[in-house]
């Protein structure tokens, strides 16, 4: 069990998990833009653009964010 906790703490891989009414993102670098219809997030190797309506940040931590709202599309641009 200790090994699993250690792996979780040391994990720095970008992850985006899409749920029906929210998006959970971990290990991002920076939020580039924040609007109710568009959120742009920078990772170590790409830029993620989330488009929708009523998009809001519900939880914001150092490298973790939870976005609520109606998501229409997620675009990935490799830098």
C-alpha cells in the first residue's frame, strides 16, 4: 500500500477525465484563459481548449482543477 501512495505522490503525468457534467484535470502547467464558454489550459507538451457553456472552475489546486458546465468540445494542440 505504501508503494501505491508513493507512486501517486510522484506521478506528474497530465490527465484529463471527462464526466457527464464535469472535467477533472491533474498535472497541468497553467490556465491560459478562463471564460464561461472557453477555457484554455497549458500542459508540459500541449494546449487543451475546452469549449462549452456555463463553464466554471469548481476546485482549483496547485496542479488540479475541476471544471463544471456543459462541454461541447475538447481540442488538443501539440506545442
